[in-house]
C-alpha cells in the first residue's frame, strides 16, 4: 500500500491547518477534536478520546490473535512566537508548532489511512495522539488513565523530526535514545533589609553565588555515556529591581539531565542534599519544586531490529548518526511496558533547529514517515 497523490495533498493541507492553530500542553482541545474527526472518518474498530487529558487513540483490530502495536505522535505545540516565514504561519500569538508535532501527527494519520484501507492480518494497530509531550506529563497521564488498558501495547514506535541530519535519513539505535531529565525550581527565603544595612537581613544571594558553580560541577556534561550528567542553570532571580532593598528571597531554575532514570535520581538526591545544607547553614528557608520530568527513552533491541528491517525494505538510509540525543522525549515510559523504538527522521542538514522560531516540518517527509510506520505494522501483523 502506498499513499497516493490525493492523500499527500490532503495530509499536507491537514498539517498546514494544524500548524495554523497550535495549542500548548494540556490545552489541545481543538487539535484533539480535529484529529478525532479525521480518525472517525476511517471507521476504526474503536476510537478513544480524552485519554490522559486530551489524548486520542484509534484501534484497528484485525479480529485475530496477535500483538498490539502502538504508533505515537504528539498533539501539543510550544509557547514560542513563530517567524512569519511560511503561508501557514501560526494564527495563535506566542504559540507555534516549531517542534514539528504537526508533521508527526500527519505521518500518523497517513498510517491510519493505509491500515484502514488494508487491515492487518492479525493483532491490532493503535495510533495514539498523546497530549502534553513538551512538559513530560502526557505519557504518564495516558498510561495512568484507566482507558490505557484497552490499548496497552506489546510494541511501541515513534518518529521525531531531527534537523542537522540528511533529509530522509533515520537515526536510531539499541539502548539510550533520549536522556532522562527534570527541572528543579529552588526557592531560598531569608529576610529583606535596608540597602544601607544589609547585615540586618538574610540575603540568599551569597548562597546562590556559592551554589551555581557547585551545581554545574555536579553535572559537567561531556560524552553521552553511562556517566553522563549535565546541570544547566536556566534562570536566576534575586530580590526586587531596586537600589534601596537588600534581597530576602531568590529563585534558581536548574535542569538536570542524565543517561538513565537511576542516575537522574542519584544526581537529584545529591543536589537536593547540597542545597539543603547550604540553606540550613545560612539560616534560609528552602522550597524545591519539581517540573517537566522526563523518563529516559531506551530502545529495545527487538523493536530496533524490526524498524531497521522495515527501513531496508523501503530503501531508507539509516544508522546511528546523531543518536542518542541529550534532549529528552516523553516517550520513554511507553517502553516500560512494551518493546519500544524511537526513530529520528532527518529534516535536512541546514534546517533550523527544533524550537527555533522558524522551524517547519517538511511536507515531503509525510509519506516517508507514514510508509515506514506501515511497513513496521505489516512486518509484525501481516
């Protein structure tokens, strides 16, 4: 089965429509409604909406025993203002699909069309449109939803566009594909004072000045191996923008990133202990909030082997160039209960980077992703 020219024209129009109307994590109401409408027209065996929030899943059941194979795309966009460089530019101020999730959704819709026209011989194909990928909350919400039991897969696959790699090239490998990460918001509270008498207060600024190099030293980066740890300080705010008050409160944002879930837990515990020690010594109150937690995405050897066989059958160039990635991906949890594989589809050597305001998923790769997904499904399910 191949997508015809009419399919590609319609899928391209769908991507442009999704691109014009992006919605951030947790607010993907209209996007989910549009996806559900498109899927309903394909008469799936089952259509599930509202899974994990605004998630949508369609099941194509052969009626014969066999594996359940899930293919996932993401519904959400980013709170980034888009450069008006394409005719289908975002019509939502400050929100855009500059991570390419519009393209990922449409590749998955292409797969759904192909499976609807020619059902698999055994098992089930599940297409899942996941909410809230960008915050790391969506996969957990989907899996914890009672309806997930109806689509729990034996295999799970996903594709993400990747700039800086040849157009149409697919990077994937066994083992680690995307790092585990978490954001910590560290708030230190002391006591303000007059700027003429700072000793009468308790300022968090000296503590942050000591902590910053210490935290960065705990996560220096380097090669992406088992020992990889990276701490990135992304924001620091202390006191008020005035000349008359010595500060009494400050906030530091730190993103922790490692090559595995266990090593992330160890790094986080080390940082929490160090911050608590500094705060106690300085007589400061401490609050640490957790944000944007991502499990590591780890590819199963069997799933990677199936994907590579499919790429060979289709003549798609592939290898391990560009992977694993330091960036996190909210796909890893699906691999805890299924044999999973994340694949990175090259969008061009000179393409803008992900999350740049001028990134746009290439329309000519819609068919590549859809056909790769379908080949995987056929190899597993006939």
